[in-house]
């Protein structure tokens, strides 16, 4: 017996392992050392050594064969196990995929579809890999068996690769069919849900429409109705019949949908059929009741036509009469706003005309009430039960009588209001005429005074003193006229309190009068001031009265609009007429610009008469200059460059001497003495050439 462990070791590490001596655990040195030992033993016992080597070689072969068999058996066992598991999974899965029992709701079917998708995503992929690995293992096993001269592997019955493939194919067919069935079933349920919802909607709409219809058709309201009510009920019934016919199509649609739900095997077909049958039965009942009601309405209509004619005639005459009374009451109570006598007299005339129509209106009222009484008499004599009101109008005899009484009461109230307003307008007209009478005097008086003042300032009658005296007389007369203006203000106050806004008797308003009065006061004051300034200028410049009149004549001649001022061209013409060389050349333009800067320093474009007088006085009279005053002081100072206080007091009046002493600066020259005063800087300052 050969030790199996030793033999196996020899198989693993010997050269027969096919690894060029590089086995799993030994080395070439170990093998050679052992061989050396064999060689020594062989030298000692060659036969034994030979036998020993044969045994080891055989052991190695056996171990190798056994190892291969063991590995193959392991692969066969793995195949059998994997094949069994896979086939068992296929066997369990196919019935699930072939279960085609439909669910009642789309939610349940969608859950099945979700389960199927979960199977495709989660459960199937690992089995696909197992199937692939099984085929790989089977092919690998067969190859190893063939290479080791072993017979091919034959799996257990029903576990061949072809069996697995057949099972897998059956699985995929079931899977495909299952998916198609799921989608078709979901579509079917969607269709059923849609149809069922459509059925419910149409049924609900129809049931809502029919709600109360049977009670309405059974109602015997026509028994106490008037003819107008009957006609209205008949028209309403005709409209209902049209509506009923229009709903026929919906009932047919409801029945068709119910039939389709039955054909598609809807799970709740029983309730659908029950509801549909109830709708159809109710529809037949409505048709029968509709026919019966029409007959009853038409029969009742004929019985009320006679009374209806009287009611209609009453309504045709009562409505316009009622409208007339309402319009009359509205007019009688209408607020009116008038501003003139003519307007209020127009309203009074219209009111008188209205009162003249009242007798005819009263006769129409009695005729209308007689029609109503006749209708009542006919109804009572024929034992007709009336509903109590005229179907054609809401205007009852009581309303007519009540409004007529109201009209009768409003007429004298309107008379009183119109007469009061007439008295008010007469008072307002008196105020207008009173104000106009005074304003038509004051307004022209102010205008006349304005024109007279303008004439006085332009004309050259008498001396400036005469003009000034004349103007002051005008000023006194204007001031004396003020009570007339105050009276007008009082009258205007009364007009304002009476809320009078227009006055056709005068073109003057209080505002115009006030403005004219203020202009008049301003103009007379300004004109007086101008004459006073002219007198000051004349006296200061030594201008004679003849020169002043000549200046005024020249100025007035070129003041074409009598505005009291000359424009640049008018002023230039005036200068030329006086002999100034200001023609249209360079030298003339320069001279004219110089003169304009003197007479119009503010560049207003206008030359007033005062500015003209100032200019002409400077041009025609001698004036003192600073040099002339300095020369005069030098004479008083004894030809010295300074002057003393004693000299000033000696030579000048006391007030003028003290005026100079207080304002003269001390003299600073080299020839100065104590108390010396600088008369040169003082004289220059008098003419604005230096500061005092």
C-alpha cells in the first residue's frame, strides 16, 4: 500500500504536475536532493528503487484523476442546484404571469402593472444572470470532461440546458402576454371608468333636470289662475315640452352608455342598469303627465277669455294713466333753479297749463275704474273665482285713487312754491336794476375822469403850477366821489347774498369798478407826482415856462398813442426834430446809444416824459461841477489847499458851515496845519466821485 498522503504530495510537487518543477509548495532543489537519495539507494538496491518509483508514479496519476473527478462532480452538483433553483423560479413565476383574472378598478390594475414593472426591474435581472452563468458553467464542464477523456455530463431529467431554455422561453412568452394583457385591461378599465363617469354625469344632469318635474306637472295651479296666468302657463308648458323633447337625446345617450358598459362587462353594471331603468321609467311617466297637463290647461283657457278682455282693456288704459300721474307727481315735486323773472314766469305758465288738464284726467280715471267694476260684476254673476289681481298690470284701483289724491295735494303746494320763487326773482330783479343804475353812472364817471387826467398831463394849458392845482382839484373831486362807490359796494353785497350771478342791465361788474377806481386813484397820484417833479426839475435847472412847454409839445407830438412814453424810434425822431445828429450812420448810432443809456438806464425800451425833461435840462442849462465847487472853496481858503473851521464859519451861513465841518476829512498834505480840512475830497464826494 502506498501512503495516499505521500503519493498526493508526490503528485503535487513532482515533475508530472506539468509545471516544470515549480509546483504548489516544493522547490527544484528539494526534488533534486530526493533524487540524489534515490540514486544512492539505487546504487545500493536498484530493484527496490525501481519498484518504489513506479508506485509513486501510479499514486500521482490516481490523485490527479481523483482531483479532476472531484472538481467535475462539484461543477455537476452546482449545475444541478442552479438548474433546480432556476426551473423552480420559472415554475412559480409562469402561473403568476398567466394569471389573467381582471380587477374591478383601474387602481388595482395599475398596481398589477407596477408589480410587473418591479418584477422586470428587480426580480428578473438576477435570474437572467443566473441563466447565463448556468450555460457558461455547463459548457465549461463539458469542455473539461472532453479534455480529460470523461464522458459528457448528462443533467437529471428535465434539467437540460434545452429544458431551461424552453422554460425560459415559456416564461418570456407568458411575460409578453401578461404585459399586453395588463395594458389592454388598463385601457379597458379606463374606457369603462370614462363611460361610467360619463353615465354618472349625464344621469346626474338628467336627474337634476327632472327633479320636481313630476310634482310640477301634477300641480293643479290652473284651477285658480286667471286667463293671463293660463296663457303664461301654456307658454311655459310649451317651453317645457320643447325642453322635454330636447332631453330625449340625453336619455337615449344614457341608455346607450349603459348598454356599452354591459357589453364591456363593467363590474358595477347592476347599479348602472338599475339607475338607467329608473330614468327610463321616469321619462315615460313625464311624457304621460305632460300630455295630461296640456289638455287641462287648454280647457281652462277657454273659460277665462271673456273676463280677460276686460282686464286687458283696463291694463291698457291704467298703465298710461298711472305713468301720467307718476310723471305729474315728479314734475310737481321737481326742484327748480331759476335766475330770472322770465324763467319763473315760464314755470308758472306751464303749471297753469297742467292744471287745465286735470278735469279731463279725472274723467279718464272714472272710466278706468268703471272697467274694473264691470269685470268684477261679470265674475260675480258667473261665479268665477278670480285670483284677486289683474294679470296684465300691477296698477290696482287703489293705487290709481291714492296717486290721484297725491296729485290733488301737490298742485296747491306747487302753486305756493312758484309764487314764492316769483317774489324772490322780482326782488332779485330789483337788486339787479338798482346795482345797474348806480354802476352805469360810476363806471362812465371813472372812465371820464381817467380821460380828463390824461388830457391834463398831455395838454399845455397854463403853467405847471396851474396844472398841479387843476390835478389836485380832480383828486379832491375823486375822493369826494368815494361815497358813491361805497353805495355800490353795499348794493353788490346784497346781490351776492341773494346769489345773483349775472346782470343783463349793465356791462359793469363790481370787480371792474374796483379795478377802475384803483387805477384812477393811482393815475391821479402818479400824474400829480410827475408835475411836481417837473416843477422841481424846472426850478433846479432854471428852465423857463416857454422851454418846458416846448419840451412838452415836442414830446406829445411824437407820443402818438398818448401813452406817456416814447419808444426808441419815436425818441430818435424827437431828437432829430430838436437838432440832434443821431441819423442812421455809425457816429449817429453811437450818439443815440449814449443818449438812450442816459434816459433809459434800465433798458426798458421806453423814455418817460420825466426822463426826457431831465435829459433836455442837462443839455440846455449850465450845471455845477466838482471842479467849480473846488475852485469856490479855494477862493474862501485864500488859495490854500485846505480850509479851516473858522474860515468856513466866517464865510458860510451857520447851518451850511456846520454841515461842511461835520463831513470834511482832515487834510493830510505836507502844508497842513492843526484843524486843516480837505475841501477837495469833500467837493468830489458831493458829485458821487468819491465817498464822503
